[in-house]
C-alpha cells in the first residue's frame, strides 16, 4: 500500500505542470498600460510609423519590505507595431515584457485618423495570445503617452487609477466602457463604436464623453450629455444626475436604477419602441412654498418634466448621430440578434437606413425619495 502511494505521488509530480518558461516573478516586467501615438518624425520609407509607450510598475516598491524609487517606469520607442516594439525594448529593459496584466490601452486621435494603421494595430492585438483582451480602451485628443506620464495624489498607481475609472459604468453614464474585445466586436457587427475620451485637466486625467469611430477611423467627439443618452438607449444606466428646470426652479434628479428595453416592428417600415424606466430621488431643489415638493400632483409634474427633458436630449443626440452616420443606439445589434432574417436583408445598407427608422420613446420616471427633512 505504501509503495502504491509513493508511486502515485511520484506520478503526480511528473504530470503536474510548473512554470512553463521557468522565470521568476522578479524577472518579468508586467505591462499595465500601453499608449500608441503617431511618429511625427518618421522619414519617408521608414516603417516605424508609431510611438509605442509601455508603463509597468517598479516591483521593488511593492510589498512589505519595499524599497525606494519611482513606483512606475515608462519606456517609449518608435516601432511598426506592438509586438515588434516589445522586442526592440530588449536593449533597454532588463527583463521580458508580460502582457497578461495589461489594463489600459490609450490611442491618440491623430493615430485614429489613419485607418490602415488602426486596422493593423487591432489585428495584431486581437491575434496575439499574450495580450489581455479585457483591457480597457480610451482615446485622447493629445499625445497618448502624456496621459501615462500624469501623476497625482491618487490611491492607485496611475494606470490602476485609469483602470478603476474605466472598468465599469456603475457610478456614472458620462462615458461608455469599452474593452478590446468589445471594440473589435462592434467593428465586426455594425462598423461603428464609441470609446471613452480621456483628457488631462490641471495635471490630472479626466474621463468624460466619448470618441466615435467608424470603419476603423475617427469620426466625431461626443460630450457627456450625448454619451449619457447613448448609454440610456442601450440599457447602460448607472448612478447619474439629471438637471432640469421646473416652473423656473432648478432641480437635480439622481438616478439610482433603471432599465431600457427595445421592441422592433416591421409593419410600416422599421419602428423601434424604447421603454425606459428610471428610479431615483431629488438631490437638490429650492421651492419657496413650504412642503410643496411633497404634494403628489407636484411630484407627478416634476417626473413628467424630467421625462420630457431626457426625451429632448435623446432626440437631439439621435439627430446628431444621424447627421454623422453613426447608429449607436443598439438597434442594429438588436435586429441582428432577435430578427436575423430581417438583418440579412438590411445590414448592407443599415447606416443609410437608420435615419428613416421611426422611434417611439416611452419614458417612465419615478421619484422614490425627496430627502430626509421637510
């Protein structure tokens, strides 16, 4: 029995896989953020049309017995692509790069004006088994590498701070979260997508609004209000404030939960019905008559006012999207998923047909609370 047990233990050791490349954790450079810019100094005939920037933590400053020094290192180099650049760094970096912990990829607007470069980069990122496909995407109007150089009194390392903001829409609808996989899928399905816009303001990064890409190329910017309308129409509803004027009084309505459902019919052209439900509370108001806000009729009037304000913003956003040819309300995705036969008939001309699609908005706003005091 003992011999059999020993034999089983030896066999398990032989069959158990270990570290496949036999490298210690201290001998890896864990890239957490990548910035991609255009190489403005490239000469004719030079294939290194990009400036790729890696940011990775200084592991000597991590842990209980950590030492001193910078908490991050940043390296930039001209390159023709992402993978080529990682080997080009071997003359400067002491160890190989590791991308499975990649959190953020930032593109510059200037880069996104070159369709062939964007296609090349996304194809390379998609094919590479080393790249984390759940990395979050963002776009900046200036240099992407400048965003990675931003420092501030923040809880996380800078790439961690950006990732904490970009990871989900739980606390805001000012932007639309987009992973590398989401980005590639959007291009494959409709050819249009929206990516968070990241800017540097007073030495700190701010994520607000979005960048619309169409056919692998920059199309337009949207502000946070337009982005909020796009998110709500796609059922992405997080904690958000909606300001409105009711009888000359400024009111602030905080959304705590909500839903958005689509129903598409094809009887007389294409008609889409959006059923939007929002729940929340009044965050701030100033009504002169005492306790008037607690009157049921007044509350109903405020709810209708908020619904009308939201409907106006949605229709204004739809008009803007139709003008630039960017169907971002998720109608195409809905038709392709739930009406595949119809989608085969319209998908080739969908972007041209979208302005003719009829919208029916049914917005139901509920005020659940009005505050702790009367």
